[in-house]
C-alpha cells in the first residue's frame, strides 16, 4: 500500500517546504524565472512566518514574498478560480512594487517586481501552461517598463511524464503531485534537487505537526468556500442587483452587513461595491 503523502499544492505545505529548504527555493526561483542558478547571489524571504491566525483564518493568504538579488518576487498558489483573480493579482503586484519606496525616495529606486501565480485551474486559451504578462506599448513590441512582470503557471496543462532536462516543468509536476506514484516518477529522473524535494515531501508527510497544519489549512479553505456559497444562497447576489437598481444608502448598508456576517473580507466587499458603482 502506498504512503499517504501531502501535496505542495496546499499553500501551507508550499510555504513550509521552501522557507525551510533554501537550496530548493533557489532552484525553484531559477526555474520559474528562467534565470541561471549561479546568477542568483541571495534570496531573502520577507514573510516566513506561519501564524495560527493565517493558517486557520478564512480569506487569509499564505503567499511567499522575497527579495531575489535586486528584484521583489511574490509567489502564490491558487487552487480555485475567482472572478476577480486578475484584479487581485494586479493589486498585490502594485502593493509589492511600492512597498520599499520611502518618502523622499526617487522613483528610479523602485525595484523590478514579479509575481508568480501557480494556479490549479485553466485561465487562458493558450495550450501552454505558462503565460507571462508584460507592460508593452500598444501596437509595438517595445517594452514600456522592464520592472513589471506577472507570470501564470496553469498546473492542469502540465504533462505528467517528467523530462529531466526541463527543470521548470519538473517543479510544476512536483507541485501538482498528490500521490506517491507521481512523486516516484519525479524521483526516477535522477535529478538530485528534485530527488531531495521528493524526500522532503515524504519526511513532511510523516511529521504529525505538519499534517495537523495541513488539516487546519484545508478546513479553513473549506470554510471559506462554504461561507461564500452561503452568502450567495442567502441572497447577497440578489441584494447587489437590488442595490444597483435602487441605489439606496440603507440597502447598501444592509448588504455590507450581510457580507460581513458571512465572513467576506473588507477587500472582497470593496471589490463588489466597486463593481456596483
């Protein structure tokens, strides 16, 4: 009988894996950004903490934010599709881009900022699993700013058969894997860094503390999905339509209160109200 393994698709496992194994993090970032490993002099994770509140809280993000030499990089795992995901990605890119600029600093000191979104759903029509968003001047191929970069990696488009020569695909197959046979296929490539990653995931799978973290996180994500579904079923969508038609302040206030009761975050409420206006 195969062992019961955890999956790096779960954000708490992904973050624990890479914050505790820096050599794996270096290899992963090198592969995702397609930059030579030897060219990376330093990676500093700026949000390594895993607090009980973020693990068990609905609508909390367990992303991985870091400095990669002179770049700011954020990595996020997203399991389920959301209507406002593109807007949310732009919002967090913008926050990260401006995060280190202090009052009085010159704008030229803004750093190249990259977000990496690993998503477990299909988002683009392209058959390729990788989509890069760049800031270009419309009608030309000229880059408006090389400080902007957003990457999407769609796990469902990643093939199952590992190619030892394709390090990016190996990492995505590793994150996608959720059965021992999937990890063993990666193991059999005999790529040392991937063999170590598989060993780490096996060791984490045997750690009762980490399995409990995974259980708590899965429950929080389930509760989040349930809260959103309940909100819809209780007529939040209908209330939004009524608010659009009538525009009454009291209707808007009642709608906001209902959304809060069903666990929606201030950011989600703000996005809904913005779309109403």
